């Protein structure tokens, strides 16, 4: 049925321009409803803490929130006002829950979510690690865009990191909604190629599935040669001129990912291209 609702998480004015350069062409291509989502942080005072906060502090805090949201809305309007697709700027107050929880709640009604890479210099405290939370908890495919990214439109030339997992299968099928008709797709297995490629039935099946959808698909194998899987994916995507890396996300427990370091975290940390994560 295709993508009909895109939610783009607009956390700061600094990253809104970058995100809309990705989101607007995609909404235009799919005639999708584009939601620009921004949260206003709540200044919480906990009853158990004996602290007087002057009214001027509340006023200054609210004024800074208002100025930031107005700046973001102005950029959103600039990019969408002349488009034929429907767009809306959605301003939500976080209140007693975090901005991340509000993002997760709203993301569940979207076909696709677009977010910026974590920006430690400009993100608010309640927005930190939002990417991980939305990927893990929303149940929706999430495209994370590098800070300052200025690359081609997404959908013409993609690279899928394939493994025999539920998460990879989910990512593969989520990608179909993003892919252009007749797009180029590299299905990449990280590891040693089998002596007889015909014995890799799972990979061949997924390649054949994509071919039925009209994608120009090739299957490749690459050894890590001492590098991380994330490095291999980034390098292969650069060599292929890919506009999007697609991967399953967080196939292990939170403890495993934290202790051992997983491919998902590595891609989020070191990404050079937009990455579509599916959980």
C-alpha cells in the first residue's frame, strides 16, 4: 500500500533543515501526509524537593521553549508551504513524561519515522537517546539521518545488510515502501561466501523476492577482515554510491548490546549515510 504517513522528529532548529531536505522529497514522491513533530519540555518541580523557583525562571524557560518551537515551525512551513501533499506541524507538551515517550506514542501511527542523528551539543536532556527509544519501542521503521547530511534523495540505490534474523526480514520488507520503482539494491552478507552460492537458500530467496518487486538486486559477500560489521556496511555503501543503508536493529537484549556493543549502536554512532532501522 506504500507510505502514506511520515513523521519527522524535529528536535532542534539546527537539524530541522537537514531532516526536511530528506523528508519533503519523500513525502512528495509518495503523496504522503507529513507530520512535523516537536515537543515542548515541561519544567517539573518535584514535591519532595524543598526549592523555590521564581516566577521569572518559569517565564524565561517558557519563553525559550516558545522561541525554539516557533523557529522550528518557521523552517517546517518554509519547506512545505508550496507542496501539494498534506503537512501539519504538531506541537506536543511533554508534561510528566519525557519527549522520547511522546515521540514513541506518536510514531506508532506513522508508516515511517525520520529522525536526526544524536546531537550532543544541541539536543535537550529529555531528547537524548531518542533514536534508540523510538527504534526499540515504536514498532515502526526509523530512518536516522546524519547531522548536516546533504546527499541524494533516498530510494534509488540502497544497501541491505542481510542476516537470517527476524529483524533483518522486517527491515527488508519495510524497505519496499521506500524503494523507487526499478531501484538498485545490494543485499550484503557479512562473512565468508559459501563455495556454492546456491546453498545459501535464505539469501537467494530474499533476492528473488526483491526481483519480483522489480528491484535490480545483487547478492554480495564480504569478510570483516578485522573490521566491525558497521564499518563493512558503511564502506560497501560508500563504494556502491548508496543513498540508504537498511538493517535490522537491536536483535539482542539491552544488556547484551550495552556490554558487547552491537552493530545497531555502531551504525548510530558512526553513520555516514541515512540508515533505516527496523526492530
